[in-house]
């Protein structure tokens, strides 16, 4: 386990040099963008959630002089269409989408960078297509196992009892025995009067538990709440569309590739035990526990560690 070096801040703001909507299957259309150096080493950013979507700040983890930065919104998320759509939306679909985007952009191999759900998606992609990966930068590791889902739905109350209480009490007491099923029913109801308040309650719960130090002015998780909550409930209800322990059982497929694992010590969304287990099974990975951070990639100590990890990966790839 490595220590963090000199703290680093975001690279300056940049604008995309290309973007578009890629027709995936007639129903779903993926928003994608590229920024940085058109002739640089490709890096793929995978957002969390699923359903959280990407944003312009995500370009700023990477040195734009070196990297060709590829960012996209997964099915149903962000600027992809249709918004918050769960039809034909599974992990298998997303893995196929990544390959379709890679071919569309004419990229041979890329560094894969993802946090939380994005870390799981990055690893699942690497297991399916190791020949397309230069390496991995993973943050707030989530492997989609049943005990991790149970922690999110119930275990967090040991640390954030007031946030969990609000999350649970949004659901009538007669349905609180199965919070996931109760939320899933509401979030997939076609009536906005039903699904929007449920989405805000789910998203507010996740946001309140994501920070060791909440951002100034607070963040109630309202932006993009429907896609985040609906897609998370959809994937959780279907156990992430993966066999249990799929990542660790197939880690040998990527174990020879370079990797950095960045984990907030006080991450309550994806507790450190999962990152620690991944690192123990991946001896060649660089494992950094950030001592003063929670889950969010926007917390300055996590941000610094991620930028440092991308820089170190640049040096390793350039050798």
C-alpha cells in the first residue's frame, strides 16, 4: 500500500474537440465526447451509479497534453437518450456499448478509469476484453456482491442513522421489510408523481452518505436523481446482471495489467474492505488508502490521489 505524494488539483478547464450521439440499437443513443490531445494515449472515463452520468469536471483528472480523453454517458444516464430508460439496459449491454464506441473512434487500446459502479464496469470490461486495456485506475471499489448491496440498503445506518432513517421512512412501514423492492416499484412507476419523489429520496440518501466532509452549501442529490435512482434500483434488483463474485473469480484475466486502486478510508458507500480484498488478489496493483476522505471523487484528497494515479500510469505506459 502506497502513500500519497504531493497533493494535486484538477487540470485547467478544457472543451471537447469532438462529440456526438452514437446509435446503439435503435432505442438507446450514447452521448460521447473527446477532449485533450487528439493524438494522445486514449483514456476511457466510466462514471458511477449506474445512472450518475458524466460531467465536464471529469475531463480534468487527466493531463490534456498527454491523454486523448474519452467520456460517455451510459444507457439511460446524463445526455444519452432516452433518459432514465431501463429497457435493454444491462451490464452486458454496457460492455457491448464500450466496444462499439472504441471501434467508432478507431481506438486500439485505452487506459480504463472508473469509480464505484464505474470500477465494477471497468473490471468487467477488462475481463471480457483484456487485449483492449492498457491498465486501470479504480476508485471506491464496488464489486456488486450481495453483501455490498445489503450494506448500501441497510448497513450504512450504523454510521449515518439519520440519513438511513429518512431513506427507510419514505417507504410505508408495511413495506420496509424489503426496501429495494419498495423503491423499485415506485421508481419504475410511469407516473412522475410517484417516481420523482422516490428518486429524490434515494438520491438524497446516497449523496448524504458519500462525503467525509460535505461540500459547502450542501448537495441534496437532486440533479439527475431519476436516472441515478431508477438505474441503481434496476441493477441492484437484478444483482448487477453478473454472477456473484464474477470479478474476483476472473481476475486472472487482467492481473498482468497495471492498476491503481484508490480508496477513501471513510467511504461509506463502498467500504474499504472490498478494495482491500481486490488489492490482496491483485499483487501487482498499486493500492492507496486515502486517510481523510469518503466516497466522492470530488473530495480534494480523493481528487488528488486520482490525478496522481493517472500521472503515475502515464509514466508507466510511456516506458
